[in-house]
């Protein structure tokens, strides 16, 4: 707090990628998701600990969503296992084997695995966006959080969920609440035209209020301050070049910074501020080059990633991107974050 008093332009923003990780952790504690994961783990464990007469050298035992992904990867192999003579003569006569075979033959179980992995992958995709694998995530964090919720709702509408989608929404809202009240996240959303102009009026008003409120922390001349507010009005009202047909068409096609620089020629100060904010990271977790667009190049890379995340949470340490310093976060309510300055 003393640092913020001495340097009022410094902002603390939670690590969005860490929050996404915790969302997936909370998901697996929801009853109906935990049941599906437990079934997948028990099935994988049975196949790996018994000599079922089929090669399983490339199959590994892992926990949670990684175990479910591994089960789905070798789904066809499970069907082959229960057709073998050894299985029929040995395992169908045991209670454990009979339960495993019932699960393998259960179409509903495999459907549940598919839907649960879709939920997990949606949050993983959100995590990759805020990590900034291809572009800084500051202008996308809030929008992709909302998109993730809508995609989950769509799964429920298509009757692909085994439980209530509101259980998942509550987890996202609880975790994301800490992030969406921070000024840089809100202002970053404001300067992304692909989402800003489609936002509801009350959301737009919140963005404008947040920007104006924190503008006073910038040590600039009052004449420049007045100029910024005039330029802000042009942007909000989509006046001038911001509102011409080509600018409207390109809102979702051009990167937000490119769009602002192209059509914001009459608002040089505002564009400079916007570019500075949108260039900031909203995550301290480094991007894994083996991950592309939220997917992993191979199943083994996926499993290695899950193991690293588990070790990270067990140690309760997170390395700050770009250096060798470490943050300690014994209290889970104090999210890992980094100090960034409002330009």
C-alpha cells in the first residue's frame, strides 16, 4: 500500500492465466464432473494394473482432466481389450472386471467424457488468450471470459452436459470477479473495438467512468487532459474516421491496436494511451511454445503440462515471466500478479 501512495500511477492486476487455472481446478470439484473424472481414473487404473493381454506401453496413469484425455485417446483400444479371450476367461468373472467392462460399454460415459473435456478445453483456450500466445491479452480478457460462459451455455442447450451449467457459471463468476473490477482490464476491453461497440450501454458507461477516474492519476498537462477527453468522446460516439463504413467492417478483422492506429489519426493522444495499455500483459505465466491456439501438439505434451501445473500448485510458487524472481502465494485470495504502470 505504501508503494501505491508513493507511486500512484502503479496498478496491480491479477494474473489472468492463474485465475483460469483455478477455474479448472474448481470445476473438477463439482460433483458431477468429479464423478466422471473418478470413473475415467478407475478405468485407466484397472487397465494399467492388470495384464489384460494388450500392449499398453504408451499409456500412462494421470489424474483429473489429463486422465480423462488419456482415456479418450485410447477409447478404441478399450473396445479391443474386452474382446480378447483373456478378458472373457479372466476379468469378466470378477466384480472389478465386470464394472470396468460395463463402463467401457456405456455410451453415456464416453459422451460425458467428451462434454467434460470440451468444458476443460474452453477454459484452457481462455487461459491461452490471456497468456498472450499470439497477442497481448489485455484487450481480450473480459470478452473471452464472457465467450467461455456462452459456449458452456450452448453445450447445455444442446443437452451435452451431465449437470447444471449454472454450477460452472458460478465458479467462473467467483474467480473472475477479482479480475474484472481492475481498471486496466476494463479499459483494455474498452479499447478493443471488436467488443466495445457491441457492449451494452451500462457496460460502456462503466468503461468510460473507469477510464476518466484513473486518467487523473496520469501526470499530464491540463490542456492535454482536455484534449484526451475530447478524443475519448469521438471514440465513444464512433464519430469521424471511427464511424466510417470501412472502420465498422474492420472492427473484428483488424487487430485492435492496428485498427486504432489506422482510424484514430485525429486522436493521437488517446491512441497512444490505448496502445500502451493494450500492449501490457495480463498474465505473469510464460507461454509454452508447444501449445498452439489452446491445443497441445501431442498427448504427451498435454500430460507434461498438467504435471507442471500440479507441481506448481503443490509448491505454491510461481516464476515471474522474464526473470528468476518468485512470488509466494500462501493465501489463495491473494492472486499472483504484477505491478504495471498506467501510461
